[in-house]
C-alpha cells in the first residue's frame, strides 16, 4: 500500500460535533464476554467483503493498533484510546493510505440485557469533500446496523 496520509486525531467530543454521527444498536443472544471476544478477534468484519483484511499490529487494549484494508483499495490505521474490558472500546483513525478522511472515530458499547447483550456502535465521521452530509446519515445508519448484525456469524451458536 502507499504512504499513509495523517488523519486528524479526535477524542470523545467528536461524537458530539462531527459533521456526521451515526448510531446503530443490535441485540445479540450472547453474553457480553462472548460479544467482547468477537469484537476484538481477528475475525471481526470477516463477513463484510468491503473490509477484506484486518490485522492487529500491537497487543489488543488501550493504545492498541489495528489496520483494516477497505475494498482492496486502501488501508486505515486505527488506534484504541479506550478499552474497558467486556464493556466499551473506542478508537480513532490515525492514518489512511488514501486522502479520504479528515477524521473518523468509532465507539462500541456493550450492555447486558435479559436476552444477552445490546451492542451500540457509534461512528463519527468527517470525510474529505462535501460537508452537506445530512442525506447520508439514514443510509449509513441502516448499513451500519446490517453490518454490525453480521457479528452473529462469529458468535457461539445457541
């Protein structure tokens, strides 16, 4: 892949003031521990053809780094700045091999419910290019809900 372009580092305030913030929640018939293990696994996103490679370059945890390849076209490097074992993980993108992002952060929160775990995924995005993104939010919300629902494919069968 080509030389990475830096992406603006962000913190939790970005989830409030990013040009585009999308939340998706899914209820999973698995314990929070099982969902947590799947989220941190090498199999995460394996069901999505657009994300065709994931590799951790450091140990998992706060400060951990993983690289995702998108559509065989470019890679993004993610750095986890929050890692609350079994409960919550948050990262921001630090670089991309294509100049497509000004900033991107994602937050995954696990809440126990009677039937298993509610996973809430929040994506905050500031892409390069047009800033009039309101029309994109409902499409991305639906796509994200479908995407995160695929986590069921790597959870233990009940």
